[in-house]
C-alpha cells in the first residue's frame, strides 16, 4: 500500500478512535476496519445480492449473444439500462466494430458406409470462425491424431483426409483451466496445421472433462497463405466412438456439412459505468466481464456471471454507503469470444480525458465459489495485493497467487503495466458447461455467484482506497 | 506425529536414500515423500476414480434407502458385495435393529375457505418420525412464529391451532451448516413445543437457502409426557405465500393430512471392510459415511457420497500399492438419519477382538469440492493433524480447522477420546438438495466427488503410517 488512509472507513465505523492506530490484536487499524467492511459486503451480498436476478435477465431472457447478433445488441442496451437503473455515474457506450460469424442451420457429420456400423450420425458443431462446406459437404477418410507433430509426420498421406484431433483435456490436473490450456491448441490452430498437409477438414474433440453427447464450440483461426478448411467440434462420447471405430477399421470415412459463414463487421459496443472517486476521480480501477457469449447455450457462466458481478460489485459498494477515493468502473466488454475487439479497444481508450488506470479485475471463469485471485503484476504490487488476503478469509477465498488476469484486461497490463487480477473460482464444473448448450442459468448457484461479486467488491474498494 | 517412519513410502519411492534425511528444500523427507504420495492419490482419483460409478449404483439404481426399507437392505448387500469385489479384508456386517418409519401415500396441506384465495394446496411433506393424522386430517387456524419463545408466549391462544415455524436459515452466513444449525431446532423440537401449548400440528419452513416449491424432510422428535402431534415441512415458496396470506387474514385455516406411521423395529446392519495394517493391524483408522438416506430423493449427496468415498479411499490406497502400517477400515453406517443406531452400535463394538481405534473420518456434507477437514481432538492431536495441511495444497483443500467430526463417529470420540475428523467441503449447494427430491445423482460432479475420496485417502493413509 502506498498510503494508509482511514477516511472513508471512518464514515462506516463510528466508534473509531484516531489515537488508537494499532488495535489490541496488533493489526493496523485500517486493515482491521477493512475486515469489518469486507464482512459487511459478504453478508449483504449473500442476503440482498442482485447478481443472480440480473443474470436471469441477461442469460435466460436475452439468451445467447454472439458478437454482432440481435441478442448482443439487446445485451448492450440491457447493460446500459441496468447501470442507469442502479444510478451509476458516467454510464456510456464505447462503440466498436465486431466480427459477425453466423452458424446457420446446418451442422452435421456422419460416418458413411462403414462395414461395421453403416451410416452413423455424430454430434458435432461448427467451431467459431470456421468456413462452411458446400451443400454436399466434405467427405474423406479420417485420420486420428493427438498433436501437431503427428499431423506434420503424416505429410502427403493427409491429402484429402479429415484430421481428427482427439487429445483429451488432461484428467489428472486439479485445475481444469490448466487441462484446457494443454488441449485447446487443437481447436484454435488445428485447421491451420491440418490444411498445411492438405487435409480437407478438421474434427476436434470437445474441450470438456466430461463424457457427454454435447459438442462444445469455441474460436478457431486461420493463417495467411494457408487454405481455409472447415472445422467442427465433436462431442467426447462421439470422439471415443470414432476412435474405437478407427481401431477396427482404418478406412472409416466421414461426411461433414456446415452452413456457417463470416459476414461483414458490424457496429457494437463496450458498456461502461462507474462510481466516481471522491478524491482521485481520474484514477480508475476497472471491473469487467464480457457481454458476448457463444451461441450454443445462454452464456450464463461464460460470461454473464462476470458481467453481473461487475455491476453488482458497484451496487454493493453504493448500497453500503461506501465512498471510494478513486473511481471504480465496470466495463462489460464486447467480443471476447471471437476477436477480443472490446478489450483491445478499451485499452486504447483508457487514458483519454486524463484518466489513469491503476488496476483491473476480470471475472471470466464462471460464477462458481470464489477461492481468491490470480494476479499478474510486478513484485511490489503483487506483495501489496497479497497483503489483503486475510480480508477474504470469512469466505475462504484468500488464495492470492500469481497468474493471468483475463483476456479483456490483459491489454491494459500490456499497455500501462498495471496489475490485472482474475477472480479465482472453484473450477471443476466450468468445462462441463463451457461453450456448449449446457451453459444455462440453472447451472448457476445463487450464493456462489453473489459471493464472487462480494470478492470483487472488496478487492476493488480497498484498491480504490489504498492504491496498489 | 509420535513417530516418523519411512518404511512404507520406501516401497513407493525406489530412489530414496536413507542417508539423506532432509531434502534440499529443508523439509523432512518423510513429509516430502508423503507429498509425492498425496499427489499420486489426487491424480489417480481424478483420472481413474470409481466413486462416481459406485454412486450411480447406490443412489440412482438402488435409490432412496430409509432405515428398514427394502432399498436399505439392498444397499447393505450392495456395500458388502462392492467391498468384496474390491478385495477388501475382513468384510462383514454388524447387525443392528433400526426404527421403521414409513411415509405412506398421503401428505397434503391446503388453505381452506380463505376469503382471498379460497382453497389452495401447499407443498408439504411429513417430517421423519411424525405421527399421521386421521383420514380427515387436522384442521385449524394457523399461527406463525419464529422461535420457541413466541410459542411459549402464545399460551392458551395456541390451543387447537397449527403452529407455523417460519424462521429461515440465516442467509448472511457463508457456512450453510451454521445457518442450518441456527434454524433446525424448529424441525427437530417444533412439534414438542407446539404440543406443550395445546397446538394440534406443526408446519415447519423447509431447511434450505433456496426459494423453491420442494419440501425438505428430516428428523423430528417427541418428548415423554408431551402429546404427539403431526409435523410437516412446507416448501420455502409456500411458507412465504402462507406468511403473506396471514398478514392479510389472521384467520387463515389449514387442513393437514398425513398417512405416515412408525412400525416395529427391524434388523439391519453396518457394513464393514478394511485394509489390514501391515505392522499394527489392531490399531484402526475408521472412514465412514451413512448408508441410509431420506426417502424423498436418492440420497446422492446425503450420504451416498460419503459411503462411496470411504470405499474408494481404500480402493485408491490398494490400487497404488500402498501398505499402511495400521488398519484402515471403511464403515457404512446404518440409520444416521432417524436414530443414529449404527454409529452408536459401532462405538460399542469398536474395541472387540483387541482392536484399538486411533482416529475416525466421516464424509457427510455432500460430494462437493473438498476444502479441508474439521477436527474434534485434544490440542496435541489437533496440532499433529494440522501439520499435514500442506499435503492437501495441490487440491487447494488445506483448511484444517477445529469442528465437528460427524454424527456416526462422534460416539467413538465420546467413548475413546480419539480424534474425529469431518471432510470439509464447499457448502453452498448442499441445502439446495438436502433431504429433498432434489438430492439425485445429476447434482453430483464427478471430479468433486473423486477429489473428496482422494482427500480422505491421503489423510487416512498418513494417519495409518504415523499415528496421531
């Protein structure tokens, strides 16, 4: 902490005596008083929180909101209106252009003319950004691989084939995000590597730790000077089926039909609102989630949760009469899933009007029980943030560890070198739902969601009082 | 730890050098080696665990298994056979007599002849142990109360009335078990206190933090020389409805019909199996859950989870080739829900054949993400157990705090003074399901359940090696 100040907490704690700088427990009074504030925020969030009610509106009533869609536009207006309803300051939109990819009605894959199973449908969905196929689809023999080295080794044998990426998320990892990180290059770059050796399509095992029949979409990319081939996710149950079939019959052929396409960019916006700081209004702590979602489920955990928690954190601070010295700003970022245009544009905009961002917090790991924060920061800032861990003890969320902040706020770290924090949550269920039809409001526990908002509110408030 | 021994872990870690008692990181080698064992148990549980598959059999296929029911008998046989299939030692039953309460087909409540709503059905279910009503039911005016003081204050006004207990579980508590503890006396003793002032029935707000239309059952009691009046749980949505109605119309009358009854005791059993210790087989660490469940859901979280985790912990230890010095015994206790006969009988039986129990661990808080252990123990034992916290760091479950062990193992603590430990888990969702039709297998996340088994296996194994 650069400075220790008790002014705002004095408003709260009437019995505070300035002559008694250290309490009986030897803890500096400011931190002890923040403990009272933290406890108050937690209890208020659990008993009167409104994050869940907001999420019902955003995820259930508006539904999926892929960048450029009608629903994404409705979500922007919902965010703006909700911030106005809660009487936030300086509510406005930052307009940006976003990509517009549409799935279309057709996504089918089937094993054809197999001697063992005949013709059999596979549960697939187009990966976001994929080109479509002709109406007849692409047909080819399937080659199963586990990684890009195996693809390269195929050489000319891959020509005209469908490359089937089937490396599972590592089941031995406690942290499912680490397991995701170890598998997701198949989805993001699989089509590129397959096209380089002449393949006509890529099928990618869904990124989930579960065995189910639900395909999980997500972003894929193309590269300059490499053919754009269609790419689809296949459910884990169907991936296992296909793999077993290939063990019996190497000549298995699959037909893939996709009607997806990329349309011209369209206008959209980040949604911004804040509590203006009482003493240093130009210094800003950003709280954020992303407003867009994939089109399969309702984007409840990914990332309706982060959006409503960001707004709710401000609402909690206001409703308790807390007056942060620095400004705390909620940003609902657009287009995290397939372009990150919102996050990148916000970093360009962040130092306008003499603003100085000092930290940012993102919630984009689902609305599960908070466990702490991952922090990307220089050593001194990290140490300052780590000192606050005890404030989260009452909710058993005091793990402050080094790690990633978030996709939307990382550009702020890159541009200004400021600390970026990611809300750390219990991660076991996230990839059951992620990017799939399973990501719906009924998968969100109200208490877990509200506690996450409380964790963000506490961190934001103390950083706004103390700096970092 | 009374003694530090590396013999068994030597079997595992072939490269171990006894001359090198302290490793490069300055940690005693035994604890460092246990860290490797713990990591191995965690990774094996996540990738090859069988707790979830067992729970499908117990909770989904057998289903609800209230003491004395056909399903409870099937669960006993399932437990015995499963332990035999996993080649556990000394698999046997401890026969006990259990109460036999049956719900019967009728449980209805309705507001009758209200000027505002007419006749309206309320979602209720009999509390476990309640007497039934006549076929016509009991009818009376409803008086809402929040606590026993209010009941006592009613005095003669309560005569012939239905007492409606409507104190919610405290929403401000982070720990839902604490909130439950603050409300559950309404369920367990509500009928007694209501009968003392002449009431004819008790209606109790369901013990859940959610608002839904599902009533949650649970045990209730009668007292000597106090009339036995029927008692039912009412869903939280209906409790709020009834409370609102009473604000408009104090004369609201409700009819309650219950067909439940208590039959004579029937024989049942605890199911026991173990890994016999290699050096001190007579010293025993007990792992347990309870095999019986309420009859509304499938007893998946309460407490199929604890049963399958207890068996799975032994299976993990065996499958990794670990050879504990002391015996580790799984006990599937019968009749936790409405009598605790299994736990009490086991404590009576525990020192037979020269056995000496040294610790017990129970899992009865649902199959959620493990966070650590609550420990009821003398200071020295607590300190020894607390020293093991770091072993649970890889699964972020290193909270070793003072607290309750469990209903079934508490008699072991009372009789022998031994430490009893309860698996501490993330508690936010538990009371969404507890004792209700919601407690089904689909509410259990496989990874969370398996990790709980891993936590128990690690704690049991190290206690079996080191004593406590």
